[in-house]
């Protein structure tokens, strides 16, 4: 059959695959092992099994049968998880979760469960690679199905009246149950490739109660490789197709093999790519992703027009170790790598920049001389520690020049108010 669209390169994870044969599938297990056959829970463990609730299967063994089962007898599957299932005596019991009592383990390692075309089963699991991988399809038109050489009609429903449909979990549903002699082949035309969500990563936190094994996550991961699970900070290993480990994923439910102890902190971290969707920031200086400031990045400060400047100043701080610290009414700026050729750091302290009134810094007109140093509400000057005060050629209100400070103005000068001078005052 020809490809639809561009032909994929050899070895690519492409859509065009022949699916596993579903006409007959047998899973062998060690029925003599208590780790496989649980008489307490009436479950059989088969890691990565393909069985579905309601499927009619046949149990056979060359050894002694498991207590409650008979070799060569048909039973119906109750799917517990990806790795465990129970058996029921009828379809109705399977659908109502009424399982057979497994009273004892069997003898020998040759125990088998077989599902096949039998004029009864209509639902089958779709896989490829001998069951190692799911088909990754959600709609019937994504696969092509032939029964006895006749292409079947796909229907976007889980209850098709003709042809077939697709149910959640890569399950094909035939309108009519295939017969044992039917020849069926299937191939995938288009997968749903798993991809990372363009969204913030999630972290789910739970506290174990010593009983529950299943916990519902806030979002559905693509698979167990897309989460990191810890118990009290200890990373847990997920189950895979070959080995049962600490947990497995069933949709958006994380299912632990055994209940974590009471009080244990469970954290599930959803990993993968996360875009900047929780804010408007999508990049900095042409770079995207998790951005850090580098040596050549400019730091831009916009000066307030209230100070009579209203312009943009760009400060380039070169080198690592530059720091800004607020100590009371002082802002300390430390620029690493300078200092008179000695390799030390430049440190500058700016004192008296305040946001409240009647304090040295942003002062208001008052009889309290100490409150008049700095930048007033009418922009009457700029106070810098151990520096000078620069005014326009007129003064409105009361002003104060403190001891050891200099005032400089461009004349002629008009003073409307009081000027208190304990330092030096020069008119140019």
C-alpha cells in the first residue's frame, strides 16, 4: 500500500506501522507463585497484559489448576490495572466486578490465558512490536482494517453498527464479533504522537493514609516517563512492560503497587517542556526559555518626570557579582571588578531617597529644617550625601542647607519664603 503524504525516513518514529495480530493472543504466567496469584485479592499479575474487561478467555494449564479455576474452561476478564486482572464466571459478573475466588495457587509454571476470535469478543487491544507499544490512535479513520480481504468502514463511535470504531485506550470495537476463521489485518495511517504541553509544569501533592493506592492527578501525563514521583523525597521507579515496580499510570490516576505508609508525603512532578503562558513574558533580549541576565545585557532605568529629568538612562554593569541592597534609607550599589586598578569593587551609597513625606529625602514645606533637605514636592532641589544642592533661579517656600553642605544657584535669584543656611550658599 502506498503512503499518504511524505514518505518517512527509515528508522523514524513514523505513523505507518502494521499492528500486532489480534486474532489470538496467549499470556503465560507462573500459576504456582504467590507473587503472581493473589488469593487475598483474587488477582493474577501479568505485567503489560492486553486483556480487557468483558473479554472471554480460556484458561489452560499442564500442571495443577489454580484453586477456583479449571483448565480448558472459558472465563471473562475483569481488568484491574495494566498489570493485574481478575476472572469472572460470566460477562454480567465481569461488568459488575464480581470475581471468582482464587482459593489457592496452582502447580507448575505453565499456566495460560488465551483471548481469540470466537464469535463473542468484539473488543481488542491495539498494539505493535509484539505488544510492547500502544497504537496511539483515538479515531477510527487513523487505521485501516481488512476482514477477509474486505476493507471495513471506520465509524467515529465506540458502538459501531457496521465496520469498527475506536474506544479510549487504543481499543478497536467491531460491530460484529470476528469468527475463528476470519483473516484480519490492520495498519496505522496516522498516530497521535505524544508531545509536551505548552503550559506550566504541574506538581501534585498528596498525604498517604496507609490504605489508598490510587491518587488522581491534576492532568493526564502521556506516560509514566513524563512524571517524577517521590515518597518523602525518595524517587520511585515506575512499572514497565517487564517488571512491576513502585507505581504505574492509568490515565490521570497514579496507582502504587502497595499503599504508601500513613503520613508519607507524595509528590508527583509533571515534567517536559513548559512555555511562558502564565505571564506576558515570552523572551528577553531575543532569547527564549528560562532566561538569566548575562554580562552584556543592559539594565534600563526610567527616571520619573517628577524629578525634572523624564529621560531614559541605560546602566551597563559588566562582570558578575554586582549587587543592590537597601539598608534603611540607604541603597548600596556594589559593582564588582573595579576600584582604581586594584581589582576591588566599586561601592556607592545613595542616601535620602524616600517615598514618604516629612523625612530627609522627599520632603514637604515645613518649619522642620531637617525635613527640607532633598527633593521637594515642587522639585526644589536634589540632596546627595556630602555633595551639593542644585536649585533653579527661584525658591518657593522654606529651604534649608545643612551644616557641611553646599548650595549652588544660577542668579539672579528670587526667594519667596525663608532660606535657612548652616552650611555654604553660593549664587553664580
